[in-house]
């Protein structure tokens, strides 16, 4: 059966809704009068400005161009930072009641545009509708919780930082990670600066920040490459703190740039999150967890791409696991049949495309490299039969793959794939189990499947992960739950719950934060 786009979801219709909602943030007519894609503006020095060199942004959904994203230079970025620092001084002196009222006003406006923000995420980063809605909802619900708790969190006299918070975030959770963090930082009395992720989410973030700015919040949003902007957004003396979410390579560069500074920072980096299987028999419950784990193609920092399995349980594990992998649903997130009518649910998929064709090609090369090196391909899915539109570009889509025993020199052995590729390592002893689960020198989460929960708790002590689940997965968490990492997966202050507000405020002389610092590590109860 031929498929088509669901009514009202085409990109021209979606973009028109975004422009109608926040016209100040878009350049509709190119200067030369030619037919070019709409160009976004940058939110700098308190207003939306047409600055920077435009570059096209493509959707991973079908490879078409969505908009032009203008890249500002270092000089423009520095001017924006200095303006934000001036706004920060005024905002820090604004009474908490007024800050709460303005943040609440922004939340109400964002909620009124919830479906638009979610549909933008579908097109920009390929997130299926249900997951895109969850991204927006988690951001708004989470910040409303902070609005209700912020008086308590600041009751001990905590004050805003000396300068604005600079946010450099990944593309995969524009709302529930980046916008959520910014709104809490604002609530705590800090002006905020955000760098638009180059790979996706620019239009959603543009609309969100336009609504935030209308509500009277001192927010700056600018786009550009890390090469041009990192020095300014990280090292500028006006910046009070740096919040980074991304890979270890770029995170390491940010950390290195802060070595000679006492600037507050929280640098979240990747880790190879592992699920260990030892003396276990509850296969049905584990199957449900692993199926859910394929959401968004495992393009998230708390995904589990590594399973470390006791040799005596490998056959039982595979009997459970391989049917789960084969049941995963992926494809075009807006493709529906001819019988679809307005009001019907949009496709219920586990994931759509990866973030780009380049990322998909890289992941396919890693799989082939591992197989050539000796890994056993237990499952390599195909795109055939997935729901796509006739003739659409599918180069950013990758079907699930499962590899047994990746070779030690393989990139899949020590680093997360950030895609729907799982690896299985077989072990014979508990020491081997722990060593294999700790292969990446630190992770954000880990889990153990073990019938003896007391034994699992003892093993968990030696896992280099910030959160460890016993017979359940762990995630970033919402509201009061802290979040961080062990080893190389995190540098600086931890966040989440009270810790997020503590990370972006200053206390007394003994303001000792939880986190990973050069001179100490301190971990909260998780």
C-alpha cells in the first residue's frame, strides 16, 4: 500500500505555523529576491537580528532542506555575551516572585504551542510523534515542578552566579534538556545564553526562545560552529558558568579550555552504558525493558547498547532478546496509509532516522569494521518493508544490528554507537562481568539483571556508573532526581533536582557541590 504524509504535517505547513506564531524570529524574504529557504534569525542583544552566514539545514527524515541557519562569528558572539552579562545583573536583582511569574508565563505560552514544537522536532531530528510530544511535555512539567520548589531551594540564601550561564547542548533533546535547563537557570536568577545545535532542533529552539523572550526572560540564542564560538562561549570572562552536553571529544576541549579557570561548569559526556546479566531468570520483564530501550534509535546518553552476559545464560538471553530486536518498528515518522483521517493517531514507531546521513554512514562503517575484525553478526536488519514514502531519501535510516563479541580494537568495543546497534560480550566470572561493564572508563547509567538482588547490590558498588539499576533501567530522571556521571563521562557539578539549582547559584564560604572536580569527587545518593 502506498503511503503519504499525514494531513497538515508537511514541512511547508509546519514552517508556516512556526512563522505565524513567532514572525520576529524569521527572515521570510531573501535580500536578493530569489527563492531560497526561510532563514532563521539569531536572538542577540535583546532582539532577533539577521546576522551571520546562512547555511542550509537538512532534515534526516527525507533529506530535504528545511531552513537556512546563519552562523555568527566570534565578534558577534562576544557582543551577545557582553549584552547578556548586562541583562544578567538586572535579572539577578529581580525579586524571585517576579522571576517565577515570568517563567510561568513562558511555560503557559510554550504549552499553548506544544503540538507545533513537537511537530518541529519530528521534522528536524526525526523523533517519532509520541517521543517528540514527550520531549516537550517533560520540559514543561519539569520546570513547573521547579517553580513550586524554588523558594525552598533558595531559602538558605543562595544567590545567582556572577554572570550568565552558557549552554552548549546536543541536538537530541532540545526541549527536555536544553530549554528545561535554561528555564531553571532563569528561575534561579541567571540570564542564559544557548548555542543552537548545528545538527538539528534549530527551528524548535527558535520558536521556544521567541516565546521565552516575549515573556520578559533574558535569553540569548545564537548559532555557529564550535570553532568560531567555543572560545567566546566557554572562556569569555563575562560567562558565569558553562553547561555542556555532548561527546567526549568536544567535551574534553571544553574542559581543557577551563583548566586555568575556576568557572562553574557541568560537562556531560558519553559513556558506554552496559546491562549485565548474571544468575538471572526473569526474561519476560527484561524483554519489556529492552524493547522500550530502542526508543529514538538509542540516540540518547542513557541508552544501553552493551549487554554483558554470563556464558551459561547466553542461549536463554538470545531466545528472549532477538525477538525483541526483530519487533522494533522504524520508518518515516509521518507516513500514513490512504485510510488515515485527521484526528487518527500518527504512526507509533520506536524510531525514525538517525540525525544525519553522515551519522548513519559512520555507524554502518563501524558495524562492518567490527564484523571484519571478528564480531559475529547475530542480527542485521534491513530497511525493506519499513514504512517509507515512495521515492523518499532513506540514507539516514539504519535498521537494528546486534553483534556478538566485538573485537577489542573495534570502535564499538569501547565507545557508544549512538544508534540502534547493540553489542554482546560473554563472560565467565563476576570479575569479568565488572571489567566488561566498565570498558569505557565511566558511564552515566548501568543496570544488572540478577535474581539475587543482594548480590546485584554488591556488584553495583564496583560499577563506574552514576546510577545503577537492579532489574530495571536507569535514566536521566525528572524533578527531584539527581543526574551525573562517573569517570570520564562527567566533569564538574552534578545536576537534577536540588543539585541543578545549587549548580547555578552561589552559597556560603563552604559551598561544596556534588560533582567530579580536579581536587575531589562527591556523589549524592542515587
